[in-house]
C-alpha cells in the first residue's frame, strides 16, 4: 500500500512517526513522510520518501515558542502555538495538497490542522494519531484540570470546545485566502471518524470506557530496535560511578534563570552525580557533572537513578519504559497531565510548579524521590507492564485495515 504520514511539532511529535514508518516499510508498504524541514533527518531512513513542507523553524525557534507559551493560560498557549503552526501557512497548505494525493491512506498527527484541511479538500482517505488523551471527550472524565461533574462532564467538554473555537479565526482566514472549503476545524484536535490512534500506554493513562467510534488506545509507540550507542564521554561518565540523576527538558527552556543551576549545585553537594542533556542552565565543570548533547533516551535512562523532565508524552513513556522514578516540572500543554499521571502511579512526587520554582525546592524533591524505595519499586513494576505492550503492531494492523477499506 501507499501510505503518507504527516506530522509537525517538536521532536516528540515526530519520533513516533519515524518508528511507525520503519515498521510500515518492513511490512512492504511504500511510505511518504511529510514534515517541517527541521525534522526531515529524524524521519530519513531506508525505504521512506521524506518531503518537507512548512516553516523553516530551527530548534532555537521551537525552543523560543515553547518558552513563550510556558506558564500562560490555556487560551494564550493555544494562540501562541497556533500562530507558530500557521507560519507560511498558505505555502504549507499548497505543498500538502501536492504531496498527499495518490496514497491509499494519509495518517496525520492530530495537531496538524493544515494537513486536516488538505485531506478534506482532496477527498482523501485519512486517519489520525495523537500521543495524549487530554482532548479526548468522554463522559467518564472532565477536561484535564477541571473538576468532575459526573454525568455532566460532557457539558464541561462542550464549554471547553466553545472556548477553544474562539482561537480558530486565523485558521479560518488562512483557509479562505487559500481557496479551501474548510471552516471551523478544531485547532490541534483533528480526529478521523474512520480511525483515530491514541499512541499511549494504557498502563499510564486511564482509558475512557466511552471512546468515540474509531478511536483506539494502541499502547505506546515504543521503538524496540537497538538504541543508538552512547557517546564515549557519556559511556565513560556512567561507568565511573553511581547511577546519575538525568536532567532533560527537551524543547522547554522555561526554568527561571539560576534555578536549575542552583538545584544542580545542591545535588552535587549532596553527593549525587548529574548528567544534563541539552543547552540548559548548569554549573561549570565538576567531576560529578556531565553536560551532553542529543542522547537516545533508550540507552541513557535505564542507567540513570531518576529523571528530571518536563512531562512530555514521549519522555514520560521513555521514563516509564526505563523503570526509573521522575521529578516533573510541566511547562505547557499536556505536560501537566503526564506529570499528574506519573504522580498518581506512584513513580513521581507531586508535579513541581514552574512559576516561582527555586533550586532548593527542586533539589529537595529530587533527593527525596531518589531515596524513595517504594517509588523505585513502583517504577520497576510499571516498566514490566509497559514492556509487554505492542502499540506499533496494533497500530499497523488497524491502519492497514482502514487503508483497505475494511474499517
């Protein structure tokens, strides 16, 4: 079959598609992957035709947008992220209209509003994938962060939908200028009536009993291939002492100036070793500290004592698979949901609020969690349950059936 994948966002929105595309090629399918230029390399692999569409945003630009959205109210966050996703929108939509036709099915990320418009305008067979359940309406639970209203939870979802719809005018204007017939598309909430894949572990989330038709929680889209080998300096550091605290905030840069540096100083003073991934604020060189660049979490995290992270869906699943506790500082979007879930599963303390964060409170939370034997045992048990899942295999079967018109 000819299958197109369309994704945008941070690297956490792209790597699951890279894992799926490799599995599709192994099953003999022709795969076209369409993404922003910055993510082309992440999708490039044998048998995958990679095409670029959208703004030429570099990692620094993505970091800047994420930092600007951090700590804002939900509507402000949506507006900031909307404007970023719609940059060069008319050209982006034209490119998608050229690339997506001619496939048996198009699988698009649920946050990709322009791909949503393109498949509808083209009358294409399409499916969607998302990696969090935060905007999945259900009567069994309210929207994240809202109190449960029991049978009236649907009213809360309706109210949220009305509020979010007010942020969609720029998208409607762009589509009108571009000759699209679509109006009122839900920003960051595309959901195909044929097939909507929720690439989350049922061991991490609470699966609603009243999922919409066509919606399936598949299990996490874990990459089961051999991890990329660690750089020599990281390998040497890990072999030279006790398992370190791993600190990685992905594309998030919202930690108050000096806060993370102070926390790391306190961890080092307490005798903990620390490895910091990415260009975040950290102290100068120390025997117990290593600064590292891009590292495959599958190789690093199982050898760490604990991870300090932002609560992204991909990172939360990676930490769960590694079997280690977390300390989570959520910044934006669904990160608060994942921070809360890890806490409720007993593998992380209460989430650390970004606003007003100081080094002492962060260091104290890390030291307490790292010494918590029950938390470590819970994390080990969670890793066993997550390791038994095959989200990619389940997604492949459903996608093939839908592409063949069997669903």
